[in-house]
């Protein structure tokens, strides 16, 4: 029997599989634990930097303290957002709530950008102002503490973010790293201004460098999530992998019209496969099932697949 197949084979909806089992609960617990750790550490470091920056008359260290304080807001955004993006799919949101995480990630990046612009403006507007007080060595305590503790927190957070495949947690980890690295010019500025009062302008330059660095990090955080919200697709490499996996299925003659979109850490895939036009609907259906299952099992973080069957003519 000759059957002309050009039908939309049923979707294999996996949904938010990470959050539907015990592993999902463990992931949420890890994210909350590392984020609360970040809250307490950021409050502690911000307080230390404000105090020593004030006592040591260092604008760069005070700017660094504001950066640490901004980390608290992003930590709180994650703690509030995770209860929503970890919710399972429902009738109104059949694909789950992953994009709430993208929104939280954009909030984190936007907070960083606002802080960076504020610090940069303050540094430029006061760069010619004379220091009333000479910067003293006590101000180095804040940057030294920050470099050590925030780098350790970054490594811990990036590990949790990678394990749980959370873009918001990974973004927050880079927020911690930016705090650690931004403390380096603050440390240099304090040391230079303490050695020679005539070098006090370096303190303002240090604050400006910090602001530019934070601005770059904020864009790196926002850009991938913006791409997700406007239905950005997979990379060429991932598309090639998807095509190769589908072609490896017995009965698939060719693959084309591959479309993908990001959904949290996962991919939704829509593709057309060409099969022998003389096979039955049942056989074509079985081939599509094999393509679906293989892409979800071996594909690049594939969570959902729609397969269209076409006759190879």
C-alpha cells in the first residue's frame, strides 16, 4: 500500500524532568543552600568593605562594597524565583516554567549593569577632586578578604549551577567572580594611594575600571537569556549532532528543516525526516518514535521532539 506521509507525529513531552523526581528536590536544596551562603557572605563582605573603605578614605573600596551589596539582591532574586521556575508543567504552561529562570538571570545582569553605571559616573565626576584624607592601609583588608572568599564562593556556586543546569545560578557564580576580580584594582588603588598621596587619583581610576568590568560581566550574563526569550536556537554544532543522530535511525533516508529553541538549559526540537513512501503509517510511526527517543537520550540536552514524516520522492 502506498501511503503519502506528511503528518505531525505526536509529541513526546518530557516536561521539567529535572524537577519531577528526588534528584530535582536535591537540586533545589543545593541551589537554596549555596544561595543563602552567598547572602550571608555578601552582607559580611559589604559591611567590612564599607567600614574599612570609610576609615581608609578609599572610594574604590567603597565602590567595591556597593558591588558586594548588589550581589545580595541577585541572591534574593534566585531564592524567590526558584519556587516558580522549578514548578512542574501544567495546562497553562505545558512546557514548564523554565523561562522564569531566564527572566531572573536578566534581572541579575540588569542589577549589575545599573551598579556599574552608577559607580562609573561617580568615579568620573570626582576624578579631579582632591582627597581630603590620605588613603590608609586599613582599606586593603576589604579587597583581600573579598578576593579570597568570593573566589571560593564562585567555584562552589559554579559547581552547583553546572550540576543543576541552572543558568541563574551560573550567572550568580560569575557575579561572585566579578566581585573577586573587581577587588584587585581596588587593592592596587589603595596600595598606590597609601604609598604616595599624589597618586590618590588612582583610587578613582580603580573605581572606574571596576565599573567597566562589571558592565562587561552584566552583558555576558544577559545576552544568553535574551536569546532564549526571543526563541534563539541551538548552535550549528548542536544542530549537526541532532541531524547525525536522526540519520543513524534505520529507515530515515534524510533529515531537513531542523528547528530548535532554548527552554532553560534544554532544547525543543522540530525536524522533518524522509522515509520510504511505500511503508505503512505504523512503520513510519515507529521510525519517528525511535528518532524521538534517541534524540532525547543522546542529543544535546533535548527535552522535547516533534517529528514530521515525509515521503522520500
